């Protein structure tokens, strides 16, 4: 079965860690894509993207400042977190949280 895009948003900022930073200067701009198999952040900066299999996501929730916050295990098994949004928060944040958690549950079964 081929991978299907479930949701995508352009103009998203990505911060390393579970909170949006105080300024956009600490964020990487790009596009957030959710497929039925993984969460991708396609950065506008070289080498700054993110590719997380949904089976590696262990927590996803609505964070402060209307951010989308995703905790996952990286390639070494270490815990990592990223916050996503725009200056005024993540567009359709609650829908993203619901879809990631639904697909994450399916990936674990």
C-alpha cells in the first residue's frame, strides 16, 4: 500500500523542544506533512528536516501558545520533542493532534 498524505501545512515553524520559542529566530521555517505512516517537517533550510515514523511518536498534544507538540524517539532511541506552529499558533492544531494520535494508535497495532 502506498503512503497517503493526511494533512499538510506550509509556512510552519519548527522549534526543537516541547515549546515554541520566544522569537522566530530560533525556529526553522518549512512545511509540516502528516502521512498515514510518518510525520515530516520539510525545512526550507538544508539539513534541518524531520522524518518521524508514527510508531516512534509516543505523545502528541496541544501545547502552550497554541503549539502542536510531538514527543518521539529518534534513530538512537533517545527521546526528542518538537513544537510546531506559526507566530499565532498551529493552524487547525486540535485536528492535527487528533489525527496524529489516531494514526499513532493504528501504527502501534
